[in-house]
């Protein structure tokens, strides 16, 4: 056989297919949109950029002549925050006229209040509306905006974070959740003692920037707070709260209080409590709220009629269904529905999703945005429109604006200005599937087949398979176009993203399968999916790898140390040692999470901790792996990876860990393009070495 023929045969092997999806191209495109909002005739959203790890605030007007996207703030402003470790809604935008609250002759200017990533302060600005027909000289970012500080710098020994801003009752203040962490406290054993949260009012005239006491406390209740909302008449305030050891998807409470001179008085719980999760609430009018709660095991829409007092409160599930209509609170102020003049718009489904509107007068349910099958947390609305980030198996995530009552859907153009995706033919089209689990129950997953316009799987070859494990673990995998996973599928690998027991969007019963069984159910479900695909002839049973980050890294390590199914693994910022990942050894939000997942606390649960610990199980490690971790990770500290790699190399030799990247400047989840590209290249090299070459 000639050398050229040998080269063609070699390249035709799964895993060696040529692909234009380079690691640099993928890393550059991994930033995405979030937090969409309706702002008058404009649609606003945040867009993360991997080139500088920034989050920009963008806007677009559907009837604009040139369809250009404008950077709201311009310059080096980075719109994000680190509330509860994972961030919260970072801005408030109010359409024309409200800008007068900033103390300027703003006319019809928009008001924007936002959190800045670098110093964690709140800033305000007035923003000129976009013209309906752009002038030739008008370019993106050309509308001058000069933000000014609304809150003071952090005092020594304290870090303050603001999230989920809303306009105060009289328009002169912005109200938000303030998170205060004492960094000058030597005792690190109990984060609850050094971190606390309040609902605060911040003057919009900037007076608090120099006088911290001008920021006043409106309400206090639980250790964690989210979704603060003021009634339309300004007389009541609602919010959602929960406290240790509960996680918000297990137990949380909807609180309502009267406002007296702008301060909460005698808050009462109107929904939620032990074993019930309330994820969001919005005012319908001055005496009624809509809320998402799961007393029947599914997050469904409820109506809360307040009456004259606590004894008069009536709660009704207005649309019971065995479908998940809301979300787990991982970010402060996250939303899954919006109240409009035409009805309540929300996303729902089991795995896949629809965006629908419910008419309270007729009880009818109507689909919106057909063709879009995934909707991110962050539904926002006004009287006559809603905005949300949508995606599908054939479309990358994009901000959508749906006009009501017509249902007309506008798709905001890509922020990179590239209307036609040059990699269209190289994306895998994901498919939602189920596999039979260890106890016969269904395990949900999304299958991404090998996809390349110039290659196909040969009849005599089964493709190598990568099991992809999401984090959380109370999270979920989507079935939308994935740039990162197509990096592998376009080269001939199959990928299966597993929604193991414990994942959301399948109801409380599925979510609670992981309680007291973390490291068992998630690992077993990953194995079940691998075995099902092999049995179906879609994967080579001898060539199955596993990858995952954070809680997914824990599961991936469990798969490598406690099973013989996986021939290699790619691990990112994992939990490796449960004995050193709780309370003062991680961040406040998840500092008690382990006790639910592992069924108790040491020393009472030592036996189970030892059984599932990847670090203890490293003696049984059979397959090579790579490890990647950020030096600035405060959620899963880098010593988790350090000690696992050290133990693995000590017991199995230096080659067991092919690569160990300790990335400077990275925290929990990689943000920089150079880091993302290096991680992808390292994974590809491992998978090819072990499964292909």
C-alpha cells in the first residue's frame, strides 16, 4: 500500500478525522449570552468573552436599520459578580424615563445599574435609547455612557458583593441582595459566622459612594436570599430564603412583608418550608403573587393570594403537571418565568423544554418560540414582551425576544457579527436518550454522534466513546449544539452527556436519588450509559473514556477508581477527598451540601465517606488520566487535585497522570481562551494516545 493510501486509511479511523474546529477556534467561541432583558424596544443581555474573561453588557433593537449590536457601557467594564460563589443577576435596566432617578435631566434615557467584576461595587448610568434607524456614522458602542459609583469601596478586611438589583418603590433607590464576607476573621471553621446577607437599599444619586451608612438595610431573614421583588403599589416586599444545612432545591421559603417607611415589618412565610422548594416568585398585582414550588414533586406554577393578613393567605397550584417548570437556584435572582399582560410565560419540560404562555383567564397553554428546545435560566419580561436565551440541537445559544400577544420571535444576531457559522457541517446533532439503570429505572443522557462531512464510521469499526459528566451535581445537561463537544465528535469520537440520578429537570424524586448515594448512583449511571451505547453498537466497549469538572470531576474520578469500565479520564477542578470538602474547607453556599449527598457527617458516616472517596480509592486506579485545576479556585481548592495526583503517582508511577495543569489566574471553571485551548488539546492528546493510536 502506498504511503498516501496508508495516510488516508489512518485518518479515516475514528478519533483521527481532520477537523477545522481547532482548540483555539473552540476556545474563542465558548463565551456565551446570559441574563436577557426587555428594555423598552431594546433587548439587553450579558455576553462572556474568553479572550479577556470579561462579561460585556450588550443591546440590540429589532427594528434597527443595520441590525448592529451595541456595547452598553463600552471600555473595560465587566458586568458580573460572585454572589454565593456562582454569581447572580448583575444588572437592572429600566426603559426610558426611569433614568431621572439618577438625579439627571435624563428625559427618556434608560437607567442601568450594574455590578463591576473588578471591585464588586454597584454603578449606575443613564443610557441613550438606540434609534430605530441607525445613522451611518453611528457604530456599536458610540453612544456615550459615563457610569458612576453607587456604593463605596470595600473596607479593610471585608468583601461585599451585590446582586439581583430592582428599582425601589419611589424610584430613588435600587434594592438588592448584599453579601458581606469578613476576610479578617482567623477562625475558618464555620463560613456561616463570617458571611451574611441582607436586602439593602442603595441611593441612586451616588451619595452612598462616599458615605457607607447611606446604604440602609431593608430586611433580614435567612442566611441565603434571592429573588427580591416589590409589589406594584410599593407596599409589600417578597423574597426567597433558605439557611444551612438546606440547599435551595431541597427546602426554601417564600417570604412576604409589609413595607413601613421603606423597611420590612414582620415578614411571614407564605409558601415553602421543610421538603418544599420555592425557586421564584413574581407579583401579579398588589395582593397576589405567582410562584414556582414543588410540594407535589415538580416545580409548578402556584398562585398566592395574600388577603389582609397571614391567616388569609391562600395558595393554589394553578397548572399542575408532571413537568419541571423551574430551576435549581445556583445563581441569585435566577428566573424561569415572567408575568406579562398576556399571561405567565415560563419554560417547562422533562429534559427538553418548551417556552409557553399560560392565560389565567382561559387556562389555555400556548407554545412560544417553536423550534427552540432549550431555554436557559433567566426569563425576563415586560407588559408586552419576554426575553430569554434559547438554543436547540441545530442552533447555538442566542438571545430571543418574543412579542406578546402575537408571539412573534426575534433572534438577536451573534455578538461576534458572524451570521453564518463556518463550522456548520462539523457540529454533532445531539439526541436525548435513556438507558436502563442498575435498578431498572431510566437514566437520561444526551448522545452526540461522531460527525464530519468528510468521514463516517467504517463498518468494521466501533467509535471510541467519551462519557461527559456535568457538575453540580444538581445540574443538567442540555441537548443543544455544543462547540466544545463537537471538538471531539468532529474528530470521530462519540460523546454521551449523562443526566445521572440527582440531576434537575426530571422532578424531585429523580433529584433525590443522589441523596446519601453520591459516588455510587452517579458512577453507576455513567457506567450504565456507557454499557448501553456499547450494547447498541454505538461505542467500542474497550475504548470508553470519562471526563468531568467539579462534581463531575468527582464522578469521573469515581469511575476511574471504583470501576474497570473507563480506559482513561480527563479531570477538571474536582472534589477528590470528601473528608476535606465541607464547612470551612469550601465556600459558604456548598459548605453543608456534602452532608445531604453523603448521608451525614464524619465521624458518623466515615464508612461511607471511605467507600466513595476517590483519594482513598486511588489504590485501585487502573487507567491513566490528566488533571487540570485553577490556582484561584475557592470552591474546590487546588489541594484536592494536588493530593490525588501525588497519591496516584506515588502508588502507580509518574506516568499514571499524563499531564497536570495548575492554571494561574483561573478559579472554579476556566474563563480564559488560552486555558480552555490548552485543556482541550490535553484531553484530545490523552484520548488519542489511549483509545486511537
